[in-house]
């Protein structure tokens, strides 16, 4: 294939992808009423007690109340931490407030603070 034809084909393909992405991100014509009262970047905090800390692997075990933003009942489970530095100064048995998210199906603590 000629280099100019290949370049033009690639540029047209990228333009098409960008246009599709912009259309996907538009909320025009969508019923957004269910989003009322919700803020982008919701950082709902949940109460819990640290049951395990694994700094080397960036994980923390927490016995927690229901996590409302994830619709998860109370239980004890291990989470990844978004940044291992979040675990600094904490020990097993500490009462905490935390925020967890589920990016790409991996439950992750993004905020952690003492109660």
C-alpha cells in the first residue's frame, strides 16, 4: 500500500473513532433524572475496622458496614489500595472510614482515614 494512502486511511480511522467517542459521551436525549442528587466523583465514606494489612502487595482487609456506593452488604474482605501510601500509619484493629470503588472489577480503597 502506498504510504500516502496508508496515512490517509489511518487519519480517517482516528477521526471516526474520535467522533464515535464524542457521541458516546453525550447525554443529549437521555433521561438523566435518576442521576439527581448524585455528584460526579462521589466519595461516600464507609465505617470499618482494619483486619489485615499487606503493604507489599498493596492490600488491606476491612470488616465493614454496608458500602452504599457499591451496593455491598456488611462483611470482611480484602481490598486493593489505590496507593500503598494510604496504609502508612495504620495497624490491624484501627477503626477507619474509607471509600471504595470497583474500577475494572477490582475493589479498590481510594481514601482511608481514622474514625
